[in-house]
C-alpha cells in the first residue's frame, strides 16, 4: 500500500485525479475518471500521411499507458472540416479528440460558412510538435542564396512561379508570408494537389520555387537536385545544420511551420482536460517518440499547458488570417 500511494502521488496532478492507474494496480474508485471507454483520436487527414503517422504513434503510446485503448479514426472531407465537425459535436467527456494541424487556424478565414466555430467549439489540450519548412529553387534559377532570390524576384515581378500543395494549405500561406515580409514580391502561385505532384515541375523548371516541409524537401536538397536556400524555423535544425534560417538569410522575423495539436470538444471537464494534457505530454517527452518523430523533422513539444495551447492557437489565427485575406484565398 505504501508503494502504491507513493507512486500515485508521484504522478502529475491531472493523471492522479482523473482515473489513471499504474500497471499492476487497481484503478482508483473516483467519481469522475478518464477514460472509462476507448478513446477516438480523429485525424482529419488520410491514413498514412504526415499527420496520421505521428497521431498513430501518440495513440499507440497512450494505449499502453491508459486503462483504455486510443483508436485513430481518419475522417477526411472538405479539407479538415468533416473530421473537425465530428469532434465539435461529440460528447464532452474526452473520449473523442481531434489531432489536427495549422489548418485549424485557417478555417475561419478560408470558409465563408462552417458547421462549427473553430475557436468556441473546441478546447485546446496540447501541442505535440512543429515541423519547419524548407525553401527550394530549381537548379537553373540564378540565385544561390535567399538575398539573391529576393533581388531576382524584385527585378522581375510576375515573371516567376512558385508551387504549393494547394490553395490555403500551410505551404501556400508560408510562401505568401515570405513574399509579403520580403517587401511585397510578385510571384505567381501554382497550386498542386500535394508535394508529389508539385516536385516534378520544380525539378523540371516549370516552377522556380517551392516551400515544402523539411522531411519532404531534404532528400532532394541532399542529392543536389534542387537548391535549398533557407529553413523556416526560428533556429537551424540539426538535420540541415548548414542551412540558414530566413531571418539569418535576410528576412527578419520570418517564422513559419506546420504544427500538430490535440483538441477536445468545448465544455470538456477541466479535470479531464488536464488529464489528457498530462498523458499526451508524457508521451511526447519519451525519448523513443522524440527519436522516431525526428525522422519527420518534427520538433516535439511536451511542455504546453491547455492555457498555453489556447494562446498559441489564438496567435496563429491572428497571424494567418491577414495573410489569407490579403491573398484572396477562399475555399473552392
């Protein structure tokens, strides 16, 4: 009994008060426990994609830790709207969660009408990590660093094209932010249905520039098939330590990345919110998880409280909505 009390007392407050148990010990008999049934982790992206893979890793580790399984459910459609709507309308018990990305912060600006409010209908739980983007240009583009590229674009307005993975996608927004912060450069946007469709045109020189998530872009840069000019994070990344940040390369204050976040329906009890936060942060602090996600160039986070997650989401909405409106980006 002494050992059991000592170990339970060592758990974070959210874990100890919301029904967590340690392997080999009976579950405490509390009036309110989480989870008391299998948890659905809704991913509004296709299975096997760059958002689904980290989500499944988190779900697998949570399933080992909790008395109930966490099951990933892919619900795609209308961007992230269909999957997000499932969670917005779910019971407020923490048994249905949303694992989403920067796309959540753009919904209100891109869609004239939504079946939910991206802010009011969700309770942010925690951030799991960020993935920086890498700016590449075709080998024939006469620019070998970001300063030369900016000068080239400034001297030739609307002559060059850049690729993105779709109108309103994170890479589109990050590109528009770069063009805006670099002095209002005029470069034509060519949207594709994903990196796999855009990359052949970048390699062939049909488009001059592309921002892509670092794990997708690095192999092409490493092989010398394209020129890598800058990384979009605030600091250099170990996977490409010789690549400067945008700020170092001449665009002060530029920072952009896609991020992953866990949200619950608004109205989820505070004790449950804290329990989910503590459990997810514990997973993200695991060295094995960090090592596996490093292969995706994800910079994992395990320090976000629900309040900090809410503040971060609010700041991202405030950051991207003016970019979306200035670029005239709307849902097709």
